[in-house]
């Protein structure tokens, strides 16, 4: 149930999970960017699950050994999954809502981003410094900084001129590296902005109840929002993306702010001069008062108040009374916005590059979004708690059917520390999606900034890149069966009581156990080892698990990794890019169990088509 940053095991006596997509920092146990009502329970060693197919806002309440769905509308369209294993439940669920899409092989490499790069030349310097530090960098990302006045499908003519961006893309491609840039759904409300003018002509934007365009506020100023239910929207969106890609054929797309996020409440741009750029509300002193609440309109103030953190459901998003082309009010379809943008964007890339797998990273998701996009867990903070929570969030999205997931390594908001960043890359190197990212006001935190972090990164990423064939094989199981790549010990050992609330370790697939340090100042880690043999990744020394804890040495630059006995793990010699890593011979780690037996599998294709 989520999306909600939380520890993995929900309290059955006192849990409320609110489903109302909200563009918000990752506040513990609050509703954030996506909505997933899938529920999974372990009882007597067996798993089962339930899913409510409903796009309305809701509270899911666990209390008194019951589960309650308090829903703001729609139908009670329930599906039940009998398991009996956790992987069976996820298989059954994703068979219903959609299997995860194939990813390009390069997506499994290491990614770097920052909100606040001042120029294309600074990004080029970052790329070079990763190489100088001998840290593999697969993909260079750029946030909204590259845009001309933060307008979609534009390039800052001074700091990120198109010609220089084209040169940077060519440079990356020559070295087997990739580029991904960000795009938001909100479109500047200004008839001189051709993207808006073409959309207005095709009538593709969400409306107010009086038929005028709904005008919110996002980065470029007053903005309108594509209506994915409108007949012409997909063709308009594809046309804008084609113009964009024809200029700069980037390798993947990052779609953000698609809950959809707005900085004001209601159609705050209605009646304002087109092209005017209001100040961001958080910069105003004093803060403007909230509007008077219209409690007589049940679309604005429904009879039951879900536990959404904002004053109104319409705060910081599209007005719930706004109208879509199919007649639906935003109230009824709000949670679908990012999902529908994901599908439209995926459709464009499939048609634009018919023989290449799309890579799309989306902030907002819904049931079935994994068929189109991958996900990162949004705007976390540089804290030890958020490092810990990131593991549980990765597990959540494995259940949700979006296995290509990860958190912003070293934290997005706030200034990380050298120790925290070193420990975070030791976890993040094993997220399915591995990317460092930080906020505009945060200090830079590329891995080469500190030698201890650089060394921790080199060591952990060397393990990741050696395991690329194994990651990719595990992801093929996601494609075929929906199974998560990163999963809790509980999924493999449901009858081990100590595994029930263990979200401090993670399994990659069913064979690789990562036991990271998640506490400041620690140089050892207490790790659970279920019954069986577990082989140290680095020296093959053996731990005989007895369903109990073992204390492991964990100096700052070291992360403990073990191979499960009874498994065969495919590897290749790690290199600086995934393409070069794939050129080496395969090697297989045969980790026998107590009976001298082991099994494994390897999936191979071209990684692109």
C-alpha cells in the first residue's frame, strides 16, 4: 500500500495509508507521488494479497485485525491473489495490471544527476571527473537547468546552447555513455510559446467548469496541463517530443512533477496576463493566506476527509473540479495523471524508435505503470533514516510491479556528509536503479568529491558491474513474472520469524544478500543469515546460517555481500561502462549448498531491441 515512505512492515493495529498523488518531499508515512492499493499479508508462512481497482482518493486503514478501504468514490472492484508465496502474489497481480516493461541493458549502469548545474560545461566537467576518479558513469542526467526559462522542449541559449548539448551527447555516445533530460507536463501559458499555441489550437488542455483553460503555476510561471483524455493530446504530445528528439536524440526521458504538481491552489492564473511570471509562493513573506474553503462543493470538500496532508485536495495540484474532455472531473481521475502521461510518452518512444526499448523514469505512478516506466522514490533527504527507508521503499515498488526503482543516493534535500554518502552508495549500488541526485540548495555530492566516498563507490560499483549479467537475468524474471529484483529476506524465507520486519538488508534476486551499515559511526553490522551456507563475495569464506544474527566487520569503504549457498551466479569482468562490461567472458560463481548442489540461470539478449 502506498506510495508512502515508511518501514517495510506495516503495523496491523494502527496504520493509515492515504492514496492521493501529491508532489511533496518524502515525509515519513505521508502520501506522496503514486497510488497503489495492492495489499500483501503473510499468515502462517503463506502469502496472499488483495487489490482494489479504483482511481479515487482513499484511506486504507489497518486496525483491530481488519483492513478498511475508505474511498471517495467509484466502485468496489476487488481482486484477490492466493499466493502462496510472495512471488506468486506479485506474479498474479502483475498478470492483472501489466508486466514490467523491458529495460535497455545500459539502464543498469550508474547514473549521476544534480539540480543546479550551471552550464553544459559544468556537466561535461562532472563527466570527466568521474572518469578521472575511475568511477563508472553510465548516464549523465540534467534537471530543469538546461531549459530556456524552465520551459519544456527548449534549451538555455547561454548556459546550455543546443549546439553544445549536441556535442556533449556525441561525446557520451563515443564513449558508450548516455544522456537523459527532464521534462514536466506543465506548459507555459503564453500564446507566443509555440508548444502552448499548438496545444491550444488542438484543444488539449484541462478546463475549468466554465470551459476556460485551467491555469496553475509551475516552474516557468502560469501553466496549463495536458488532458490525457482529450482526443488530440497524444498526437500533440508526440509531435512536441518529435521536434525535441529531432534536435537532440537523448537516450531516455525523465518525466517529473506529474501528480500533477502546481504551486498554487485553483486556477490561479485565470485573468492574469499571459506570459507573466509570478514569484514562487514559498519566497513570499508573509505567506499568502489560504483561500476560503467552499465546503458546499463535495468535489472540493468531500464528506469524508482522507488523511491528505494539505488543507484541500486541490492544494498543490489541479483543482478537483477541473474538467477533462471525457466529462470526468479531476476529483475522479486525479491519481491517473502520471500514469497516463507515462503511457503517452512510452507510446511516442516506441513509435519514434521502433527497434529500441524505451527508458522512462516517472515520479508519479499507478497500478500498472511498470508496463511503461521505471521510478525513483522522489525528494528524500540526506539523513540516516532516509537511507534506511530507501530499502523499504524499494521493496514496496517490487510489490507494486515497478521493479526498476531506486532512491536518490546520498539524499536529495540537505547537505550529505562524507560518511553518510559513503554508506549510501554502498546501498545504492544495489538498487535496481542506481543514481546519485541532489537539490539546488544542497552541496554538490558527486561520488568523487571525497576520497572515502570515491573508494566506497569504486568498490561497491565494481561488485554491481560484475553482477550485471545476474541483475539482467533477475530483471528478465520481472518481465516474465513480475518478480522484484530487490526483495526482502522474508520473500525467500517466510518461516523465519526474524525476517518479518527486516528491512535493513536486501536480496538482489534470490542469491545475493547485501548487509549494509545504516547507522552513523558504525564499523560493524548485525546481519541475519537464514539457515544454509552463505559465501562472502570477496574471499568466499563461509557463514553457516542458523536463522540468527551474525556481527560482520564493516569499515567505512566496505559493504558486506554474500552469495547464497545452492545458487550459481553469472558474472563478467566489470568495466567503466555496461557496453564494455558485456564484452568479457562469462564467469560463474558456483556456491554449493550443504549437499554439494547448486542451480542458476542466465538470460542473454542484445539488451536493446
